């Protein structure tokens, strides 16, 4: 699989479009440091991902990259609040209850703090997943098909939230999708 | 959130799966701990009761039965032997014998055994009198601590014995009241459960009730004594401070009689002499049930004594240590079977932990990959799964110990009723600490393969599967 060279400026919002099987998810995993490229390089700010040791990469990812997946998954044994706290802890940060509650409230799911993930609707789960991606104020937010499982109403809401929150944090946002509904939302687009 | 906390939440999120693993684990641990407990306590009891006895002489029959009935007081007594036959061993001048304690068994009071014996029985078990004094006269009883407590006996209490070892109103020896003159300190040995009285009391009760094996021919003098005794018993005047009959048979006297001899000079010889009992050596035609022997060191004579008695007399001699070893090996078969069963249950519980962790991993693959994307290192996932295995092991271990010690406490009540032996669940053994290590090892081994799998989770592949 080959990908064209591209670079994103800090704080920009981009859409990565492509058909199924075009390697969108693979590219996203490369960018997120979940896969390592067989050739070429990925740089975030001044860090070359390929040169980080495994454990350093885990730490780097936890701190700097927030990822939203197509289907929202959580640690099922933990409540939404605990899941977010876990995200903070695994990134090596101190759990910050106020920040979690504030974030959940901003995403309109403040009342779900104590609930287990499977008690939330799909739309609520996706919001909680966004909250988790944002909780560490990561400079980079990657979203893999964040809307494809959602109906029009929820899809619009989720993408709005992503844009709003990324803007609020000044984070760089890259949404990977084949969802035609999003095509007109982003002026910056890469097609595979 | 600590790793421990996370592991615990993962486990408690599936309570039924956890319960199954825990129950199996607790069962295995409980069974092993229970075996350890009961083994330890039984051998402790047996050893305490060995009391340095080298040989037991009794009627022919099962040597194990002879040992159990005469030393541990848990089996039915064997038949009787005539004192004539054991005279040489009762003789305190016998250079090979350190102590010889005659026992007359077979009667009881409300399930507690009455033992007719001599005063050196107390020395054997290092038993001390707590209140009152030791038995001296006919029908006097020195009660063991437990027996006194359970039967509500105090110094001065009287009771009537019954024939045999079970409570049966039809078998009560009427008209012969025993009188408690003292109560012993607890020793932890079987003597706590006994009611001790001079051997003569047992003969008294039996001969006049027409039971037991009274000798066909009695010396006239003996008959007279017996008669006197009976009279006094009837008058309920079992008294103290009676002088002893000075008569000595061929210079033979038992240790318990020696101090009585000293009284000879002080006390006038009135016709109440008979209450100060004569040495049982003076009753060659009477019977006893068993004779406990302690040797003065071991030599050729004492080594040959057992064989000599077994071959040349109508009695048998048994060595307690050998019989107890034999008993252990008999019980050992059952114990071994139970122990293997316990290990198999432990193995199965380890397998159940393995299977539950392994199958939960399949459900949690995505979760694990997610944790990796959030910054968890592979080592952290490994540790989390290992911790889950160890947590199950620790909880299983604790529940298992609770079961075994609780069960032991319950059983202790039953055992007390059945054997008059006290067991307790409120004691912990060093072996149980090793058992904890074993339990942790099982938990670790069961978790290690799932943990390796968790560590090797391919994040990208798993996440791509959705």
C-alpha cells in the first residue's frame, strides 16, 4: 500500500476520503503509531514516530493522539467516568474528575458519568468516545469513520461536536471516512 | 485507578464466571487445609497420649483395639486379665519396669468412662489435682477437667455408674454411689475425659451387682474386706484419713502405697482399716483390663518381653508406637485418596480460571487494543491479566480457609459428642502459609497464557476488525 506525501498544519481540520479497502484505516493506524510503516516516515511536530521505542511510543500516543473509532468501545467493566479517568492515567496523567465531568457535560452526557458503557445509546456512546479522545487535550485527534454507524441526526451532531471541541482545544483534526454526508463539511480534503 | 482495582472490576463485572472459579478454588484449598488441620490435631492427640508408654498388656485380641481402648479411651475395651498373670510387672522392685499402671475399664457415667487404676496413673500423664485431692479410698473419684465440666461434677458430688460405655438406664449399677473427691487440671490428653477411681471400686461395683468377672475363689480374708467395704458403702460413709492395712505381700508395694505406709505408725489399727486400700497385688485373683508399662531403658529383656508374653501366655502385649503407626497407615490410604482428590480439584479450578480468563480475553480483545491506543504498555496488560488470576487465587484461598476452619469448628462439636475429643478450627498451621504460596502459583500458571496473549495483542489488526 502506498500513500501520497501530505502534511497538516497545527489546528487545521482535514477529511481523508476513500472507498472501502483503499487503506484509510491502515493510514490512520500509521498516523496514530499503531502500525509502523515499512518505508517512509511519519513526523508529529518534531517527533519521528518510527524512532520511538515501543514503550515511549505508547506514552507518546496516550498523551498526544486522541482516537475516535467507528464503533465506540470501552472497558466494559468500568463506568464512563472511570473509562475517561483510565485514559488519563494510561497517558501518564493524573485523573482529573472535574475535567471529566465538565467535558461530559459539554457533550451533553454529564448524567452518564456513573453508568456502564452498555447502558448508553449508540449516539451517547459515540459522544463518550469523543470525550475520551479529548480528555487529555491531545494536540492531534484522529477519527476513524466516526459517523458511519449513525443516522443523519446523530452523524451531524457528532461531527459538529468533533469540530467544536477540536477548535476549542486548538487540536489538529483528521477525520477518515467514506461517508458522503461529510464531504461538504471540510474544505481541506485528501482523497485516496 | 490502580491496576489491582482494574483487575478486580474486570472480574466482578462477570460475577457468575468469577463465582464458578472461586467455588472450585475454595473447594480445593478448603479440602487440603481441612486434611492438614485434622491430621495435625489427631497426631497431636495421639502423641500427647503416648505418655512414654512402652508396652500395654491385655487380653488376647486386636492389639490396635487394646491400645485405642486403654490409652486413648476411644474403642471398646478388650476382655480382662487376672492380676496373677501380671504380678511380676506390677512389682515395684522389678528392675526393668519404671512404672506399671493397671486399668479396669468398661464402666461409664453418662458417656464418660470410669477408669479403675492406681495413683501413678496421674504421674504418667503429669496430671495435677486442681481442687480437692486424689482418690484414696474405695468409691472415690478424681474427675478429669472436661468430664467434670460437662457432667457438672464438683467435689462431693455422687453418681452411679452404668455398665458399658453408653448411657443406658437399664445398666446402671444400683446401690454403689461414686463420690467425687477431686478434679484435675486440664492436660489436653484423654485423661481430661476420664473419671478415675481405685481399681477396687470397679470390682466392688461388679461383684456385688453380679456382673463382671468375680473370681470363683476368694481368700477368706479378702472376702471379709469386701464385705466390710460393702457395708460402708451402704452406710455412705466413704471416709478419709483411714489408716492403711499394714500388711505387705512379700515386700511388694506399689508407689501409691508408700506414703500410706508412713501413716502406719501414726494411725491406730482399728477395724476401719479396710478403707485405706491395700495394694492391688494383694488381689491376685481379681481382674484388670490392661496394664500400661514404662520401661527403665531398653535392653534385651524389655525387647523380648512383648514376644515372650504373646507366645507364652494367654495375654497379649502391644507396643503403642507400632500400633499407632499402623493406624496412621490405615487412615493414610483414605487420606491419600482425599489429598489426591483435593489436588485434582485444585487442578480443575486452575483450569477453570484459565478458561474463564482465556474466553474473557476473546470478548475483551478490542478493549485491550483500546487500552494500548490510550497508552498502556504490553507489560501493563500482561500484569493486569496475571493480577486477575492471582486475585481469584487469593479470594479462593480465603474462602477455602473459611470453609475448612468453619467446618472444623462444626465437626469439633460432633467429635466431642462422639469421641469426647476436643478439636478446634481456631488454629492455623504453618502448612497453610505454604498452601497460600501453592494457591498463588496455581493462579499465576492459569493466568500466564492468557496474559501473554493479552500482551501480544496486535492493536491495529484488532481495531481494524471493529
